[in-house]
């Protein structure tokens, strides 16, 4: 059995709601104890056409949950002829995690996207607790540093560019202070018209 100190972990992820959608962003470092195990770890997954999920915690657990959610969201769409809402996907994920309380998944997750009700983000913990987030949220080992930037600079009514810039600044702050966070930044922008993923460097000034 893999010891907890050997699990690939260490992350900062952030989520922001802006006027027309949601920004989900992560850095790409995965650590194993004190070793940098990967510089290209994938930490944000598309689970439905307009819904994404960020992951913090064990890489294997996160990948398994991402595959499960992709299948369940797809089956829901096929059977009902309409996409699953963000709220429903967060509830489904919560139920899956709650059923594994005795042997929990080692994860902390964000689920965000756009549906008929507009943009929204939920945070979901390892025990299955799902909480709606009004504007901003951060998870992972670098989240205290990210929150310092998010809470200071976030304003309601941000447009897409402003939201992406703030997410980048928040992650850059975490990457400077948290040894488990680093490398490039993955950014996903979700609106009613697109799910767009890109990669960029942190801000140097």
C-alpha cells in the first residue's frame, strides 16, 4: 500500500466567477514528499461540455474521479437529452465521495461551469461536502497565498480578461511562496459559448 508521504500531491487551484462565465486555473507541479515528481501534471479536467473540475491532492484519485464524472455526465446527457447542471454534477461528485468515507479519495476539488442558471462554482471536499462559492475560491497547499491576492483584488462585474489576469496573479503568488506549487499555469475559461483551455507563464512583476 502506498504511504501518504509517497502520494503525488501539492497544488494550488483557483476559481473565479466573472460576468459571462467562470475561470478555473491551476499550476502544474506535482510533488512526492520533497521531490518534484512532475512538472506537467494535469489538474483541470473537462467533465461535461461546459463544466470543468480542478483537482488538489492525490493524482491517481483525481484521475479516477475525473473519468467517472466524464462518463456520468455523458450518460446523463444521452439519457435525458439535456446537459447536467453544475449543481447536479457537484451533488453527484459529493455523493460519490460520501460513499467512500471509510476509504476516502485523497482530494479537494472545484467544479465550475455555465448552465441554464448561469455561471457557478462549487468546492467539494474529500468527505463529500459540497459548498457553492459566490465569487472566488482556492484550494490546495498554496491556497492561503492565492486567497491573499483574490480577496484583495476581486471585484464583481469582472470581464473575462480581468478574471484571467487575477487568476494568474493569484497562482503566481502561491507559486512564489509554496514549494509544492510551480511550473506553468493552466487556465480554463468557460462561458455559454465555449470551453477554452490555455497555458501561460506566471506574472514576473
